């Protein structure tokens, strides 16, 4: 077995919660802002005419389109009627605000001093909320005859540097190919302290392998992990282009963790 976690670590992009057809629409709408200025005036005029006094302030932060247009756009607010067009543009702006690299979403690193080691494998560290639930989950699984093993938790930038750049060089891969199975430093869910790779202690040959899905541990997780606030980050029916990782689970059981992975 490969000693390193070859886990693809493909972060969940927020747009994956948007239906595919709509995502394509958003993608196609990334046009220079100056080209759609007239649309705003048209929308604003329509809003005044239909005038139920119904308008919404839509705020814009600096967006990446400034690079495309070469302008020094610093953000603006526009009054426009609340329409599906407005909503679509707001979603588009939000998606552009989230930094991604080779398809991976950027994550802030957890403070290492706040992490808690997992009792059965102190190398695996998680944020306190996630660690507490993991302990409870593993204990309950054990009570039901299931031997869950925590393989990997928090990772530093240095850890991820090794997994991405060093392995890329060893395997003579291009960045694009490497990114299919690993995230660049700064772009892994493991940086958050909420993600954990789990295995079945009785079947080590399935660790970090898709075959893990055939183990009793995986079946138990599928049935019970949600009770402890854990979900699969990259399930089988995930959006196209993201690898299936039955071993990679993330904690979304409190406000901060939920916002970490779902906020747009
Ligand atoms: Zn993982």
C-alpha cells in the first residue's frame, strides 16, 4: 500500500449545489462587467416602471472580472428589481469570489494549537467539535462490532506540499494530472481540521481505496455517520470530474464547519 494518502481531496465547490444546467449558465455568464452595464440600466428602469416600490440593493465586492477587463474596479452597489436575472448574477459574482486552483477550493487552515488528537491514533488531529463526535462515533461503532480506524485528519501546508509537489515530481505528473488525485497546498479539506479519512481496521488493504465501500465499516458509516455530523465529501454521485472517495468524511455538525464547506 502506498504510504501516503493519495486521496484526491477535491473540495466541494459551492456551484455543485446548483443544478448542472444552471451551472453551465453561470459559467457562460462570466463576461466583462462593462459589457453588461446596459443590462443594469435596463433592469433599473424596468424596476421603477413596474414600481411596487420593490427594489433590492445588490452589493458587489471586487471581482475577478476586473482582471479580465483591465479596469481597477473596486466594487459597486446597484439598485435593481429582484428578478431571476439579478439572482443569477449574484450567484455568479459569489462563485467568482471563491478562490480555486485546478478545480480545488481554497480553505483557511485550522489553528494547530486548537486541534485535539484522536485517542486511538494521536497522529490524527481534528478541531474539538469534530474530534468529540468522532470519538463518540467510533465508540458506538465498536459497540456494534465495527472497527473504525482514523487514518488522516488535519494536514499542514507542508504536508500538502509533499502530497502535491513532491509526489508530482516523483511520478513525473503535470499539475493538471496531479490535481485529479491531490489538492495543492492551501486547497485541501484536511487543512480545515474537519476532514478525516476513515478505514476498516480489520481490512487494511482497503484503506484509502475505493474498495473500502465494500467493508462493514463503510456500510455502518453510510447508515450512522450523519447522526454524528459527518458526511462523505465526495460521494459516488458527485458532480462530474470529482473522484469518488468513500474514505474521506467531513464534519458539518456545527455552525462553523457548515459555513466552512457550504458558505458561498
Ligand atoms: Zn481525505
